[in-house]
C-alpha cells in the first residue's frame, strides 16, 4: 500500500487545491493546522510526503513542528508552505526540518513538479 501524503494548512482553499491536485497520486491525510498534523503523525501511518503551512507551526514552547516531524519520520519529504510575507519563516522551517518550501498562491503544476518521482511512482502502483 502506498504511503499517504499529509496536507496541513490553516487555509481551507489551500487544502482543497492540494487535495484536488494530489488526489490521484496517493491516499491523503488532511489536517487543519501544523499542530493537528503532528498529532495525526503519531497515530497513523507515517506519510512519505507532507505539505505543511508555516502559519501556526510554532508550539506553545516556541519549538516548531518541523523539528518534531523530522524526528517522527526522518525520511519524509516535508514542504513548508508560506505566504509572501512569511518567507523568513519558510527558511527557518527548512533550517529546522523541512526539505524545501513553496510560496503561496500555489500552482498545481508546480506542486506536482516538486514531488519526488519515487513518491509519485509508488502512488501509481495501486
């Protein structure tokens, strides 16, 4: 069975765009925030890929969820999603565990182009 792709963004339109874009690639896990995504990762199959918004990515202790996600799933590709005015936070996300980042608004073709080929190929075997 293909590993799921995790989508966590505080913006419903962004979640919907990613769901529509990625629905044929893999099973999807949808979370409404980075903190919710972290909780989901402790109770479900570890995703192969995650799209996580930087808004709300700091926990109450000032630690960002990207560090915790990396610890839970060391091999997972993590893409931080940021608004234009959050680019510094996106760079910090990469420094602390994200694989890379994308600036919103997202373009479906760009989303598909950054997904590692092995992730897409595993999804197409089903």
